[in-house]
């Protein structure tokens, strides 16, 4: 319960990009354009993979689900961010804020396991090509993707602990969405158990997948060093380059935000870094895969010819 001299918080005040209010229409148009680009690019990937038989491979199957995850994760945050920008700041009910946090846990971090599966796919294709077709069967790929969504749906129940938190007095969140760390700073409840649970889940759901990705690419690197054929090296790098670029962008920003102490960073820096994985990474993924992947470029050319 809140103290006598404290008021129970029923709404959080999202400050958004304070100090940039005079540029709010420019920011609104910029981020709306980025959001539309994310929707268009990722929907294009989904349609291409779903309708073309020459893209009916495990790698593109996982890429399609990565595109779905990118659309859902940005839709969880960007519409609210646009609302905050348009109205300078926005009051959000506590239950809506926690619900958004729940969706972030499910959709925002689902690309981690998908990127891990895609790295395993590349590992098998290059390091064990004889076993690739026997292991990466359609039903196995389906179970992998289903397991990914199920896993993050299960660990998102960490949010049950958040529903138990009390918020009294201060209700200001200096961000454009309901950030988990800032909510913990505002709560007047004991959050030690929640912090411990979040740490364990971060290790299982974030650090271990990163270790598996690094192991996969180290194995691929050592195999590539044994290849004497220039064409074989070029083909291997082309198949891994797009995925590795996506991993670097996504994990790079997450490591900076969540694993490096933020005491010396300003709130503006944290917002900028958040934009990198919320907006930039989902917008760049379709571009990266379209530019670097010959199959997608060829399929796009065929589609444009038909049109």
C-alpha cells in the first residue's frame, strides 16, 4: 500500500523526445515513414517466401518468421511512440503500459532464438552438408519455429511479477515506451525477486543463444579456412553475410543497452540506442537480405517482370 502522503499511480506519463518538441512533425513523419518501410519490406519478404517455390528452403522459412517477429515487435512500440511524439507527451494507464511490456517480452526478443536457429542452419549447410537435408526436414523446421514462439510466450509470464508491483508518487517515464528498467526504478515495491528472475531469463534467453551463434560462426570460419576454392568461399560468405550483419546490428545494440552500465549515459542516448533495435534493425533486415541474397533478388526481378 502507498503511504499516506503518496498517491497511487494509475497512469504513467511518457515524456517521449523532450527538448525536440518543436521538431515533432518532422519526427512524426520520419518515424511514420520508417514504420511503413518496416511493414512494406517485411511483408514483401513474407509474400515472396510464401508464394515462390524456389524460396522453399529452411533458411527462407526462418527468414519469413523473422519478418513476422519484426512486424509484431515494432507494432508493439512504434504506434504508441508516434502518439507520444504527436502530443508531446502521453499519459498511459498502468495496465496498458504493463500489457505493452508483456508484448515486448514475447515479440521483441523472439528474433534472438530465430537468429540462433538461422545460424545453426548455416552451420549445418557449410560444416555438415551431407547431413543437412536429413536434419532440416520441413516438420523439424516447423517444430523449431513453434518452439521459439512457445518459449518466449512462457518466459513472458515474468510479467506476472510486474503486475504485483505498486507505483506511488512519481509517474514520469523519460522514454517513448514503457521500458522495463525504468518501471523498476519507479516502483515502491520490493523488486529483488523480479530482478533475479529477469537476470536468469536474460542468461537463458539472451546470453546462451549468443554463445551458440558465436560457436556456429567460429566453426564455419575454421571450415572456410580449409577451402581452397575461391568460388566456394564466395558462396559461403554470401550465404552467411546477410545473417551475420543482422546478428551484429541486433545483438550489438542489445549489449550496449542492457549489458553495459547505463549510469554514465543520458536518457537521450538510451532512446537513440533503443531506436536502433526497435526501428533500425527491422527496417534494415529486408534491405540486407534483398541486396545480398541472389535468390531473393532473382525472385523480385521475376515478380516485377510479371507485373
